[in-house]
């Protein structure tokens, strides 16, 4: 699936200044991640399980 066909979204924690943000797009197989400041750079894809562990880690209190 090409980058333009994906439904990209930013975290609700992203600021309105547009700096230091990432965007994600979810497919059946992976979670795609890219730099929102330079969407022409290559994205990277991770499996759903890996993404869930990452989000769980960064959201721990």
C-alpha cells in the first residue's frame, strides 16, 4: 500500500506548532509510522503486537 493511500493521523497529544510529531496509519498487517514534518522520508512499519507494547510502555505512569 502506498503512503498516499493510507489514512494518517497524529496523536491527540501532538501540539499545534507542528514540531516533533509523528503520524501513524493502521493496516491489517502493520502500523506505519512517519515523520509528520517530512512526509517524503521513508516510513517504517511495525506489527500490531510490537506497537501495542510500545504504546503501553510510553503511557505507563
